[in-house]
C-alpha cells in the first residue's frame, strides 16, 4: 500500500476514470454508486466531465434564478443536485468533476472532519500540479447568491488559490456532501479554465460582470502549464492513491438503473424546475 494512502485504503475501492456524460446521468450515477456501496459493493472514486455543458442547481435553489431561454438556446443541460448551495455551470472542457462514495458508518460523523478527510486527495492533486491551493481561511461576502462560486466562501469545503504579491485568494474548487442514512456522497467541481460569460449567463439576474467573476474565481490553467489531460490524470492518480483503488467500471445493471433514474428523476420537470420541499 502506498505510504500516502488515506485512512480507508484497506477497503475495496474502484476508480472510474474520466468519462463524459450528461448532467442527469452524472447525478444518477452518484446515487447508484451510493446504493452499491451501501449494499456491500465497492466504494467508488470517479472523475467525470459534463457533456453537454450543464448547470447543476443546488438542492433547494429556486428555479426562477435560471435563465431557461439562454440554457435552451445554448444547448446547456440543467439538472438539480442532491447537495445544497448555489448553481454551478460545468463547462465541458473548463470543469473537472469528481465523486467519492462510501458507506455512512465508515466515515466521521463530524461534517468538517469528514470534509478534511475526503478532500485530502483533491489537495494532493493540486500539489501534483504545482498549484498552491488551500482551504479558504475566511469567507468573502456573497456577491451573487444564485451562483455557488460567488457565494460566501466556507473554510470547510471551499478551495482557493492566492494570487501573486498577496492578492486576494480566488476560488478554484467547491465541494459538497450528501449524507444519506446508508452512504455518503461527496462530489466537487474543480475549475480548469474560467468562462465567466457562460457561467454568469445561465442565471436570470445579470447584475454581476465578468471582471467581478474573474476577481473571485480562478482556474488551474492560470497557475500551471499543465494541460487539461494532465490535470485529469493528477486528480485520478490522487484519488487512486488515497483509496488504494483498482481501475474499475460500472456494471451493466448499474448503468441500466442510472439511465432509468436519470430520465425519471434528474431530467424531469418536477425535479429540475420545482424547488424540492
């Protein structure tokens, strides 16, 4: 076992390398992975991209914060996450996403400690890329609440990169957890390249400009010459090392269940265009 493996590396884990799927399918696969882990199957670490680009809404986010016409016109998928917070525009090439899934009784009950443990491989990935990332030390006030990346920073799960000469740190990754009764799903968005116009245009309000967005958000490509493929490889390697995970894949049964879940839940009007109670 690698000396830098995490505290859960003695369990059975599978690494599912980056795959491109729709927003509803990505969220359905997270849910199916949780059911698999809870039923005694392998725990999962996975890396994925969103194709087409997708706006994922926070669990209780109001639908009227979305510019539905813009999303339809630009071919941007919209779905709703099981996790809270604001909406995130996941660009097909600008975003790198990951998920970690394990049974609930194996992870710390303390939320902050759980974040620290499960974010360890993400911080390792930044180290591998030479990007000086760290957890936010204090929150900057929210300036555009519908957008997750423009909300107040949280030291437990928001990751920032400080600029040169003491410039104000900018957010590079947001992470969130959905704690079921039988499993924990942590997923996160890592920004490789920033597309502020697209990120802002998916929202109905237009009171924030691109310069303000760039003042608060950064991408990996601004701090290293590493390509997106290099960044994905670093995230995959860090997750695999942390979990001591073997390369794996979805079973045909899991994929079939995920496709059904995606259509009936994550692509449905009732789930996406209505605020859950």
